[in-house]
C-alpha cells in the first residue's frame, strides 16, 4: 500500500550559503511543485521538518534552510553529493495562475523570502505572467540578506525595495527601517487589481497586513503563509490544527479573509 | 442473528476465535493502579469470558490496540528503509458503544482527513472487529446520549452478559463460529437511553467566545498533564521521533508517539515561537475540537467527542469536561456579553 | 494513702504525674488507626474516672488524665475490649486482658495514614503496624518505631529508633512513554533527579532513585507502573536531652520479611547489650556504645537480602550536643 510517510532519497547537487545560518540546497528530483508548497525533509536518525520549496526547475528543487536546531544543524553539514530524504510536496501554494492580469506586491521578512523566491524567478523566466511585480523585502541587518545575486538580477526585471531593521556595519547605503515603512510608501496604481503576498515571522506578517489594509487593499486580495509545528504534513498529527483548519492541508498559504479567523 | 451461551460454551467460541484473532477486552489488572494496592481496568488480551471486566469503565480507551502509543514507522540502516512486520492475526475488541463510536472518529482523521490515507493506521484498523458490550447502566461521568454515541449499528457481535448467560447478536461473518456452540434465540441489542449527565452543545460558536473569561479559571486549575488527551478514545495526535541505536548510531528508526495538545511543547517551533501558552487557551482548543471543530470540518452529523467521560474521570485537578461544556453553552446562549474581555 | 509500686504502675500503661495519687492511662493504638467504637470506652473512662479530657499523644495513642490511682484495676477491666480488639485479635499474646496493658517500654507503633487514604503512600501502614505490634509487644525495652508510606515521612520516622519508609520499584514500559517529561521534571523538582531523557525515552538511575513512586503518579499514560513493594529502614533517630539526632538509612530496597526480621533481631541485640544497671536504657545509646558493626551483626542475622537490597556500610550519626559556647 502507498506509504505517505516513507521519504525518498534526493541527492544534493549544490549548496549555496546565503548568510552564516541560511544555506540553499539544490536537490535532484523530478517531483513537480508549486510556489508556496513545502516538503517534509529529513535525515533518518536525526529528524524531520517541514521546509518550503524556495525554487524549482524541471529536475531540481531548492530549499533555503536556516540552521536553528537539531535537524537543520546536521543538514548544514551536508555537502553536494550527499543526500536528503524528502516527502511531499504538501499544502497549497500561491494562486499565481489567477494573477496574470494583476499587480502583485510581495512583502516578505527574513526567511519569508524563500517560499516566494520561485515566483520571482519564474517571473524573470517569463514562465508566469503578471501585470506587474513589486518585491518589498526586509532583513534584520545587512548580514542577513538572502539571495543577494538574485536580487540584483530581479532589480532588472521588476521593482525591488529592500530594507534592513538596523545596520551596525556603517557602510550600508540602502533603506533602514521596518518593512511596514516600505508598505506605507509603495505605489499602488489600481487598488482593486492589486494582489498582495506577505510571508515572514508572525509579528512581521501581522503588521504588514495591517499596513496593507490601511492602504485599502481588500482582505480578499491579501495572501499569507503560515508556519506552525508540523509532524506529518498530511492532516494526521494534529499539531498544525487551528480550529477546523489544518495548516498543512488547507494552507500554508491562506487568503487573509480566511486567515483573519484563524485564532490559535 | 441471536445466540445464547453459557460461560463454557461462550468460551468455546473464544477459544476457536483465538486461532485467527487476538482478542482484547476491558480487563482488571491486579495492583497495577496508579495508587498503591489499587487495580487498573484497561484493555488487555483475554482468553475467556471471565477475563472480561463487565462492571467498570476502563481507564484507557481501546485506541492503543490499533493506534499504538509508540509505533515504529520504519527502520533505517545506512542506505535502506525497512518496514516493521505486523502480526498476521486479526483483532477482536470487546468494547462499549462509546469506544466503538470513538473508533469511527479516529477513522475520519486517519483515513479521510486530506487526500492521503494513513497506511499504518489502516493496516491495523482493517483487522479490527468489534464485539460491542451492552451497557447495563451508565457510569456517573458518561454523557454518550448527549453526544449521540450511545448506539452502534455496525458491529461483528453485540454481547449481553446476564449472570451466567451470554446473549449475542452476531453478524454474518461470525455466524458459523457462534452457531456452532450457541442456541438460537431472539436478541435485540439494548442501548443506554439516558445518562445522569446531559450536555447542550451550542450549534454555533462565535469567535468572540475565544476571548471569554470562562477559560481563565482553567489557566489556574489545569496542570497541563495531558491525561485528558491520552485517555480519550478520539484524540489522534502524534509526534515524530527519530532515534538512533546506541550501539550503532547509523541505524535507527522513525517512530510516532501520541501527543497531547494540553502538554507543553505541542506547538513549539524552532526559534522559540509557540502558541496557546496558557492552559485556558489549551482547554478551549481541546474542548472546541471535541464539540465543534471536528463536526464543522467534516460536515458530519456527529461531534468528535463520544461522551465517554474519561477525561473527567482522570483529571487530577478534578476538571469536569461536561461542566466546562455547560459553561460554554451558557456563555454562548446568554446575550450578556459582559464576560467578554476587551 | 495508697502504697504504689511505681515501676509496676508504669509497666501497666499508667503514668506518674505531677499530682500525687493521680495517674493517666495510655491507650495503645497500633498504627494510629482504630475503630470508633473504642471512643465510647475512652469517653466513659475520661468522664467517669478522669477529668473529662483526653490527650492525643504524639505516638498516636490516647492519654486519659486525672485518674485516681485507686481506680486502676477497675479501669483495667473496662478497657479489656480494647486489649482484645486492638492487641489480641491482631495476634499479640496478652495473658490476661482484664489486668490492663502488660508492658509499656516498647512504645505504640505510629504510622501515617498510608495507602488506605494517601495517594503517595506505597503500602498499607496500618497492616504493617499490626504485624510489627504482634512481633514486639508486650516488651519492656524502650523502642520507638514508626511507619511512613513514602519518603515525605509525614509520621517523622526519622525521629525514631526504627523508621520504616515505603518504597516502590517503578517499572517502565518504554512503548507507553510519550516523552512528555512530566516524570523527569518532577523527579528533579521533588525527589532526587534520578530520571533523564535519552533518545526520547526515560532512563532511571537506580542509585539515585529513592522509590518514592512520584514518577508513577505523574505519568499520564501509565508508562511507569508499580512494581514490587520495598522498604527503606532508617535507624537510631531520637529526641532527648543528651544528643538529639535524625535517623540514618540502614537499609533500602528490602522486603517486608527483612523489615520484620530486623525488628525482631533488634530485641535480641538489646537483650544482649543493654546496661542493666540503669533503670532503662534507650536503644540508641546502646548502639553508641557497641558500635554500628556489632549492631549490624545482630540485627541482620538470618535476614534475607534480596538482589536489589542495599545495607549501609557507613552511617553518620552526629546529631547535636550542647557545646553551647560553639553557637552562642
Ligand atoms: C510550512 C513550513 C515551511 C517552512 N519552511 C522553512 C524554510 O523554507 N526554511 C527554513 O529554514 N525553515 C522552514 N520552516 C521551519 C522549519 O520547519 C524549522 O526551522 C525546523 O523544523 C527546525 O527543525 P530542527 O530540528 O532543526 O529544530 P529543533 O528546534 O531542534 O526542532 C525540533 C523539532 O521541533 C519541530 N519544529 C520546530 N520548529 C518547527 C517549525 N517551525 N515548524 C514545524 N515544526 C517545527 C520539528 O518537529 C522538529 O523536528 C518551515 C516550517 C513550516 C511549518
Ligand atoms: S473528550 Fe472526554 S468525554 Fe469526550 S470522548 Fe474524549 S475522553 Fe471521552
Ligand atoms: S484534543 Fe488535542 S490531542 Fe486531542 S485530537 Fe484534538 S488536538 Fe489532538
Ligand atoms: S487532565 Fe486535567 S489537569 Fe491534566 S491536562 Fe487535562 S484538564 Fe489539565
Ligand atoms: S521513584 Fe521517585 S526517586 Fe525514583 S525515579 Fe521515581 S520519582 Fe524519581
Ligand atoms: S511521565 Fe510517562 S510519558 Fe511522560 S516522559 Fe515520563 S514515563 Fe514518559
Ligand atoms: S502537519 Fe500533521 S496535521 Fe498538519
């Protein structure tokens, strides 16, 4: 019988450090995914954790993993040629296909950039279509910036605004301040035709949504991605449940109209 | 089809069944109670009718038989996975109607929540045949009638013990086994029609109730021990554990173990984020899962809770689940919103 | 004035009081648990012969004060159901129950309420008190024994010559354990920190474990259950003028037979070494004189030592004296 808990082996074909604690791993696999979906990633003997797909191609997926604990510690020691074990993809991604005639504003904080990265690169590759794309992204400090090279590429294709919460290096010439500052200033030309995606730490998402609502974006046009403890990814373990919603099945991407009622 | 037995003829049936089935029933285990010199009533393997405890409610439900507390999902050596072997025998569980209904609630989660079926659950579950024990009287914390879980319509056998006589209503699959030793009688299952405790479950629960002060007392009272979850026939949550063998760290296994939404850590994420830090919120979460969310989610006509009363029976802080339901109901019914915190 | 043999009077369970010719009767209540029907007898004596009051003693007996010594034999007849019910019937041999208590040296065995009521208790203290009473009463040697259900030691077994503390061997079923750590955290907080989590399951360090059973009480899934009952014996605690001290562990993880045998042997030891030139000698002082090794040789004679059982190699009784210049 089909065993949804059995992971498959996926070879690491590239490891790219983004910051000291965030590495991007490219895995060889033909599994088809959508932006915003996640995998349960594991190393047998160590543990399993939900990780978003940060980018994908025909025969690879990328995940950008922050070293925060038991499993991610061990993952960070892996070199190209070694393997990770994955099962998935799980969850619902962003409804990008329905946004082809919309202006899309993506506001992300920190590692929240990872789950939306594939939208940005697909847009550059013209495999998805949008009326326009704007990326607002915030990091704690210049040292925490992810996807530096890609960001430079993106700037050529669409509007990218980047801010850092604070700068101790003294040679940062970009924006300083919270992402909500960027949201309050971003230009919105056609309010009914604008879609918003926001991903990041709970606090950041909360205030970003408030700011977008201030900018009169309708709740129905805002999309958020939730992070909860997950042990199965397939609606069984119960850890991700909020009321009658299972984040792993019904999310992690939610329309804010629904998400506003998800109270832990 | 109804059959009548005396103890020894019924034991003949059990003996024959035991060739193909592992048979479980509530049993009383001497001196295994939590407190010194007390006994424990729980599900265990039986050989004869006399092994079955008919008079007391079991501390745990029967779920651990097919949803083991610790279950190995697979073993791994450096390069390969292997699956644990399970006994080829089928399973018979003698249980009361509430537990039988509880199993259906678990089926909903493991087999029908989401597109993927839990194969580990399914493999054991499909071996299970239920022999429903008739409840002659309801225990003091039971409220199965309020939850509509007092009756079972699908069972392999329905068992009534009256002194030395055992009457059974048997489904076709078990007909030969029973007819061989029993005498044909007319037998109609009887179910409990009322309990001492009745609860009214509010149909609609407004979100505002999340902020009601009624939960506050539980932050003071509940000690987050999780007993209410582990004894519940319908709690299905689990956590994954990867373990390595001490003698060979390259080999190990991935397991799942029961989890409880009342116990610290249930929502812990790396980086220190967690939700429902206080116990009142956990109480709300558990209670609403049992009497609201499940029904809402699956659009079914029953709630998750089957009214077995075990969570009230085992709470070391004497928290009554049904009293909490009543408080909730009152809060929902009353138009008085003064209980709401701003 | 009545001619009174003080020694005989005391041995009969009465007391020399601060009023001449007035005595107080002490009723033994082995294990501190009695049928309330005896209250009627106690009440009648107090009202009819005493001053209408009763004192509850620290050893869990009753003391009925204000009794004229002249009434002793009358009272002894009245208390005869108490001697039958609370002594003879549990197996104590009382030659003539109508002449009152045959001895007072060995004090009433006190006990906490035990597992009849208390969730922490690891055994039935009432039942064990009866077994010990049968073994040691009547006896003149001055010995104090108390039984307590668990190491909380509510009865203050540590202030006795012999204190018996209930233990239980916790049995762990790793398949039942959900890794909630309730047992681990609790053992750390209220007991000895004998438990740790290894590979999501619990390890118990038997050397640290005091068999209190807290882990069993705390486990929500009954991964810990009760194994065999065991006991710890603490010895030679005492109050008193000279050198008060707290009892020390003499043996642990021993069974009931070992406890009973050691107590029985203690009396042989006392018999051998007591200083008969003194009016009475408290057992603790005898041990001080003979040394712990001789004590051990005597009390452990024919004692079955189980595989888990441990006997102390060393015990440190310091207690305190009154070298007040050191403190003040
Ligand atoms: C839908 C989703 C997408 C995610 N995407 C990413 C991503 O792209 N990049 C990234 O770096 N991180 C991501 N995370 C967070 C990531 O799952 C945690 O950082 C990871 O579980 C930490 O595991 P650990 O063993 O290293 O940490 P530990 O702190 O040692 O965690 C131990 C256990 O706690 C549980 N746990 C801890 N944190 C989380 C968490 N946030 N979510 C679920 N379970 C948790 C897991 O069961 C884990 O095995 C995502 C989480 C979710 C729910
Ligand atoms: S919630 Fe309580 S009463 Fe309801 S099924 Fe679970 S244990 Fe029984
Ligand atoms: S009450 Fe808690 S433990 Fe039980 S099924 Fe619901 S979430 Fe899981
Ligand atoms: S059993 Fe009682 S104390 Fe324990 S978690 Fe449940 S409600 Fe709280
Ligand atoms: S019996 Fe007491 S000391 Fe021993 S492990 Fe359990 S809680 Fe700790
Ligand atoms: S209390 Fe029970 S379930 Fe929890 S860690 Fe201890 S043994 Fe395991
Ligand atoms: S992750 Fe297990 S139910 Fe959602």
